[in-house]
C-alpha cells in the first residue's frame, strides 16, 4: 500500500471520528436544552393572585373560625389556671428550662413589641438555622404594622422556632409561642400557643388543566434523606413509588430539583443538614398530577399550605403534628386523610371516575380555604390577635408596663428579659 493510500485512509478515519464527535455534541446539547426546558415555567401552569368572588380573611371577624378552632382553645388552657402568668414567670421559664437544655436554648428567642416596633432577642448561641423563622416573624409583623394592616400591642413573649413543641402538659410557667404542637384525637399533648409560620409565604392559587393532569399521586421528597422507620408515611410512600410495587399510581419527585433557583437549592440543603424542616418546593411541577400527597417529616410538613392552593386533590398522611390552621381543616371536605399503609388504595379510589364529582368539590373547598386564610396578611392578623389574647392573661396594662421597664437608651438584651420582676414599676395590684 502506497503512502498516498495510507494517508487517504487516515484522513477518512479522522473525518468519521469528527462526524461522531459532532453528533455526540449535538445529542448532549439537545439533552441539556431539554433538561433546562423541563424546569422552565410552563405557560399552562397558572398562578392566580386574585380570584373574583372569593374572599380573603383580612379582618378579625373573618378569621374567627381559625380563632375558635385553634387560638381560643390554646389560650383557655392558661385561663383555667389559678395563678396568672407574670413577667417573672417568663424570666423563670427561660432560666429554669431553656437555659438548661442546649437544644431548646438554641431555638429559643424573645420577641418584644414596643411602640409599634418589633424586636427579636436571642441567646448568644442561637442557631443560624432558625434565624429565617425569627427574622420572618419580626420583619413580617413590622411590615404589616407599618402598612396599617395590624396594630400590635406592647408585649414580651417567648418564641420557640424549633420544629417541636416545648410545653409538655403543665410544663410552661407562661404561654409560649410555637409553630407546631402535637394533637391526638382532638386532645393537645402540649400547651404551646400555635402561631403561623411566616417564613414560607405562599398565597397564589396554582392551576393546571384537569384534562392534561397525570393520573397519579405525587409527593415531593429528598431522594437522599432519611425517610424514617419502615412504617412511617414517607417511608411507605417511597416504597409504594417503586415500579415493582405501585409505581403506576404513585410517584416521588426530588424536592431539590423542584426548587426554582440555585439559591433556593442551597437553602434547602443548609436546612436539611441543620435538622430544621426544609423549605417546601414550589408546586408548579406537582400540580401537573391529579393528586398531591403530603407526609410529615419529623414534624408537620410546611408544604401542605402550598399544596392546598393547587387544583389537585390533597392526600394527607395521618399525623399528630399540627400547625395553626390544621384544626379548621376537615377530612373529606378539604383533603383526604390516609393511613400510610393504605396509600395505594387511597390513590386508586380518588382516581375512580365515580369519585370525580366529590374530588372536584374537595379541591375547590381546599383552594377557597387556602386563599381565604393562609395569606401573609391573614397570618399577621392571627399573630396580632394571639398577642392581644396573650396580653389579657397578665391583666390590664401589665404588658405595657413591663415593656416600659425595659431599657430605652440601648438595644434590649436577653439579660434584661432574665431580670424581669413579678410586678412592673408602674403596675401595682392590677392598676397601670
């Protein structure tokens, strides 16, 4: 074979490899574009900020159903006690119980309202993981106060930012504001006063055409996170989602991939590592399914609020954990509660043609509930009412006088709270 033939074959081989590499590059580019496009907003997923004919609960009168089911029962626990709470009780609560437990202490703050300004005070080792919750309470209350939507009374209260309640029955010397408590068969197992989470705002209805929905139940979850023991809701749903079990009916999507930005994803990871329940992903991908499933983590799933805003039926795993609005929700009216071991059967039943009229009614009821009660303004009003009812427990003028005794020429510190007395200097025998 001549040198010319050899070089010709080499050139032909190089040309073939060039074609292969170009083809491979094109395939990879198309795959990348499809991956990017899959996370891009879908024009058919509609976000509705306003719904004509539907009401928002932006007055205390409109929020009475939530007060009757949640706030008043929580406050009545302390009305029933012989001894009134006091500022000394707040100080002793912090000194005896919160300071003696590093875990509790790192999730404990004190919120002070004075002359319309809201302050958050923490111990020096307050966990950064809980900062988003405290900061959101302070900033959202201040924002709504400045806008004239609420009028906060002067007050001092202990705030529990952790995912679990602190006040086991009879434990607390003064009411403690928490986002989570355990209630079993209608009976609370802790005395914490439930107040709204302010850190995960969601107040838009999210809709997708019913005739295009995927006829499955879907749940968002970390793919690499511990799902609990084998009989927990999350563990069982993960197991059902396997193709060889019930994958035809149940699907699990990776929460991290559902987050909209890298910043959101990093926040999700940070929260996951710290032990706090991670921020819920947006429901834009979940709403494409006929059924959206909610399973609690080690505590209540904060993503339930966003799921109730979708036009998909919510299936909620049975759990004792409650947020401030749960007791106003009704199984069979706003959602379907399921035993985790029977998740597949519940999904199948909800997908039956004979069930669709009832499903549509529950979906609308859930959306109306979420639209009415779960906006940030409604949550701020609930907080305002909680503070008012809390202050009444101490007696007329007591909290205003207590706040007046706190330093006014420098930042309030935790040592000032720990130094609170039984009676404020301008308050004696119930007289301000």
